[in-house]
C-alpha cells in the first residue's frame, strides 16, 4: 500500500491547498508525516513480528491503516489530515517489512531472489498506476483518493485473513525485543562501508522524494501542465524508473555494483545542475521534462545498487540492515519533502536546489567507503550484491 499512499493523491495537491485553506508547505507536510510513519513503523513492527509472529502484527496494522485512511477521508482540516497520515504510514509499513520477513521465513537462495525481484517489480508499477488513478479521481475531489486507500486496506485485510498463514513458528521467535535490535543497529552503523552506502541510498531517495513532493506545483504551476498532462508526465517518469531498474539488473552481472552506483550518482548530479539552470532561466516544459525524465530514471541505479552494496557489507545482519535502510530512506524523504514548498507554489527553484544538494551530498557520503582495509572489502558478498540488485 505504501507506494499508493505516497503517490495517489499527488495530482490533487493544488486542490487540497485551496479546499483546506492552507499553504503548499502544509499540504506537503501530509506527505512528510506519512514518510515519518513509514520509517518509524518498520523499526517497530519488524521486531514485533520477530517476537509475536508475522500474521498477528500484520492483521492489527492493516486494520489500523484502514481506520487511518477513513480519518484522512473525513479530515476537517489539514492538521487532522497530517496526524492521520502519520498513523496511515506507520501502520502501512507493516506490509513492507513483514512481506520481506515472510519470504525469508518460507524460502531462500535463488527462490528468495526471484520473489524479491517480483516484489521490486510490483513496487515499480505502483508509482505508475497510483498517479494515473489519482488523476482520474481529481474531479471527485481529493478525499476520494483516501476512500480508495481505505478500500485497498480493507482488501489487504481480507487477503491477509484468507491467504497469509503464520510463517514464523513459536520456536523460532525472538525475545530480545527492541533492545536487541538497537544493539544490532549500533553495530551496523560502526561499519563505514555500510554507513557510506546507506547514506548514498538515502540521499538519492531524498532527492526523489523532493521531486515527488514538488512535482504537482512545479509541473502544473511553473511549467503550465494541466492536471491530466501532469499525471501523464509523472507516469512516464515512473515508467522510466522501471526501465532503468531492469537495465541496472542486467548490467550488474557485467559491471560491479559499485561502478553502477557511482555512474548513477554522477548522472543524477550533472542533470540536477542542468535542471536547476533551466528552472532559473524559466525554460519551457518541452526543454525541462526530458532532463527531468533521465535524472529521475537514473535514481534507480542509486537505489538498487546502494541497497545491494550496503547489505553486502553486513551479511551477518541482512534483515536488520534492510530494515535500517528502509527507515533511513523514508526519514530522509520526510526531512526533504516540506523544504521544496517553502518558497511557495509558483517557483521550481527549491526542487532544483534540493536535487543538486542531495546528489552532491550522496557523492560525498559514498567516499566514506573509500580507503577501507582489504579485509573489510572482502566481506562484501558478491552473491548478496547481485541478488539484492536484481530484487530492488
């Protein structure tokens, strides 16, 4: 549900600001709180599922997500909506973290890599479908998007009740709770390679979230696209990410994941500088959109290969490493999302500056992995790198 919760109401951002009599920054804060919920929820629900099993926490969280969607649809003002979005993100994160855990419980090796690839493909399709659905819902009002999200949560609840058995038997459940998880996370963040790759990934994701949060205003108010044209442009950019992800997964067997990560960062950084110059010069949409398309598509090289390299640094804690990555991703996106709206609805400069800064900082973070002792580098599992790259 997470990609739908993020993307489905983007075409209605401008209408939401007018209907709720609030600012663009306040509307973007509804996205920020959802991302914060997605970040913190993974860190809480993941360990709970290790302790109490997968099915129970999944069912409870899905019920809470449905109730939060209902609260969003009925929100009388933007502040109630902001609070409900946090709860919706927190509860919705259960689908992300428990889905991976169930796969790990049920299978491993090549079969697990194949399933994670399928999950990655689904995650890539959702950003294409969600804004298209959201664009069709705009004439019905922005609240209709949250009624749809509520319906999706109810459908997920029925699916979990009927088709998701418990995958973690009592004898395999952990009792360490959050304290044990905290100790493991501290160990992860003492590994310079893991930290460097994780920050590179998180900053790449932050740049993408800056684009997602600002795109309704930049593409419609600044570049002059209609709601329908914006929806199509957003979907085309999302499709570009899917294609770039497939290309990256094919190249990872021929080129090192580290090379692909660096190449993606350099392309995104260079095109972000070009994009900022275009926005300053107020060039037309016909010039800006192709550059934006390539820059957005190439973030996939950062995300897939950054994930693979970070987890490959710490194969002894791959599950916790993945949860930490997910939390860091959404937390960084939550920080960036409101910043792109601070200058108002009629300028694209904050988005351009955000893309440039996150890409430059991502390249700097990548340097943390340089100069590591050879023994540390040898700990990177090439098999893990390839499997995660293909599944991202």
